[in-house]
C-alpha cells in the first residue's frame, strides 16, 4: 500500500515537472538576447523585474543539467506535451552559465544579482550565491562531458572548482568575505553553511563533475571538508531533546542573549 501511494506521488510530481514547470520556464524565463534566466514572473509568465539572481540562475542551470543528464532527447520529448528539446535546455543552461559567470564573478566576489545586461546590482557577504553557481556549473559541465563536448565541459568544471575553493575558504573564515566582526558579537556556528557545503561536495561527486583525485589536484581535500561539515552540523543536534538548533556558539553550546 505504501509503495502504491509513493508511486502515485512520484507520477504526480513527474507530470507537474514535465507538463507544467519546465514548459513554463522554457517559454518565459529564458533571456534569448543576453543569456541567463528571469525569475520574477507572474502566473502568466509576464516579468515584473528584469534582475537576474545568482542563486536562482545557479539552481536553474543545475536543474536543466540534471534533467538532461537523466533523460535522452526522445524520452524528454515524450514526457512533455510541449515536446521539450534537450538540445535547447542545454543551450539555454550553457548561455546562462557563461553569462552569470562572466558578469557575476569579479575579483573574488560573486554577486547576488545582476541587471538584465549583466551589471552588478547587489552583493551579499555570504557564500550562497557562489554555492549555487558552483553547483550549476559543475553539474552542467559533467553532462557536456558525457555528451562528448569535453572542452566545454572541462571548462565549466574548472570554474566550478575555483568557486568551490573560495567557498571552502569563506566557510572556515567568514571574515574573508569582508564581513565586519563586531566586538560584542559572539562567535557562532550557523548550520546553513556546513549544510550547503556538504550538499555541493556530495552533488558534484554524484554528478561526476569531480572526484576525490581531481579535487585534490585543485588543492581541495574532499574527505577532510566533508568531515568538517558533519562535525559542524552535529554541534546543532540535540538528540536527547529531539531537536536541531539553527545557530549555536562555535563550541556547540547554547547561544543565550544577554
């Protein structure tokens, strides 16, 4: 019975993805003039903001790459009434990857959002814009390599690794992001940082973008970073209380405001 229920949900999700979500994105989110994806769309697909957000573009590049890595052109066409083109999804993802990296990464900074034409609009002193771009670039690079487009794929993976190395440095030392350390603020451990870093390390390996060996060649010790992420996450777990805390002090103790 439970298996039947799960199967029905899987079919429902697949139907929604291929009959509704992907066709909507394909029709309305792609900027065919400059590259990249629009995210501020109303129910009819009309844009109410032309800005391009790094985290949303990174996620959409990742999503397109994941779909194209899992389905052949004919399978994708059969799943969608709009007859989605695998070739077009890859082309749009690659254009977005090139646009967002070229305009959104400057002098070790990864911008949160850009204008439609690619001018930096907003910068946050956090790791997440870089995280989603690294994940998208690496995943797309792996699919292109699978398709025999070796040079393009390896170029994207190399950019993904460069970002990953920056992300790891920022995760261990947030002050390198330029965030001011105030004297009265305690040193804390936010759980979202090790969680997303662990996710990126895992996904890039699952997608075939990186291996332990290739990461080591880029001076990234995957095993060591994964162990650090798990140790940091476990600081937040209170098993005896059956709860997980969002923020604790750096040593794992409870943060109490004075």
